[in-house]
C-alpha cells in the first residue's frame, strides 16, 4: 500500500497561531515553490520540514501525517 502525505495539520496550526502562509514562508525562510508543494500535499525536503518546525516550535508529527494513497 502506498502512502501519501497530508499537511492539513500544518494549515490548522497556522490558523491556531493566527499566521498566514506568507508569514510562515517569510519567518521560516521558505521559497514560494515549497509553499506551493505543501499546498498540493507534495513531498518537500526534511530540511524544509525542520525549518517549519523550528519556526512554529513543534514536532514534525504536528504538521503532517501519512495517509493511504487514494490513487
């Protein structure tokens, strides 16, 4: 069974912290390309995930989850 990544937890966390995606991009030093990949539930590097976690002071499991691939 293939697994897909979902970043719904990240978007909820941003709402809880009253942050916009652009705020995360600027504070974490992400590119617009990385933000677009996150929005499409595509894979990003662990380095990018680390930057997000440091910025939001959270663990990786707080921003993503793996779910069975629906394809």
